[in-house]
C-alpha cells in the first residue's frame, strides 16, 4: 500500500510541475537582468545560452501589437510568440543587428489576454538587450 501511495504522489507531483505553462526556461548566463510586469518585459545580459520566456498580460481593448526593441553584439537569438504550448517565430536577431519595431500579430491572437515571448539562442550570445510590450 505504501508503494502505491508513493507512486501516486510522484505522479501527482510530476503532473503539477510539468503542467504549468508548457514553456521551459533552460539557460546559462552571466550578468543576466530580467524584468516582467504586466504587459512589459525586458532582458539584458553579458552572455547567454539557452531558452528564456516571459509571460505577458494585456489589459483593456486589444490592439494586437507587440513592440520589440532588441540588440545583440554576437551570436544569434530567435524571438518567438507562444500561446497554448505552441510557438511561432517572429524574428531572428544576429550579432551586430538591432531592432526597434512594432509587430502586428495574426488574427489568431485576437482574444489572447496572455502570450509568452520566448527567446532561444543558437549557441552563445554576447551583450544582448531585449524589451517587449504587448498591447
């Protein structure tokens, strides 16, 4: 009986831990500074390798916009938008590039109050600065 209870407890714990958002953070970084409040998020780092995500909430009437300010000295970073465990590539930022733009999101995001912005590096990235605002 103890083995059955222990097995059920482990299964319940795993289901609770894995069922949160569907997006996993797995990274290695030096001098990493992040912020995420409501509809705004930012990340600045000296070096970064891996995957990081932000949960952005929109209040009020939807404008279906995502403002991105991004710069990267070295490496390559992919920026995705995610909903419901799926992700869609928005931009690929390569070393030496910078972006300051507003992206109009597809109609499938019309009724989404919460979206995830996912940053995924291809190897090591150096001196990155990323800011997002979901409207």
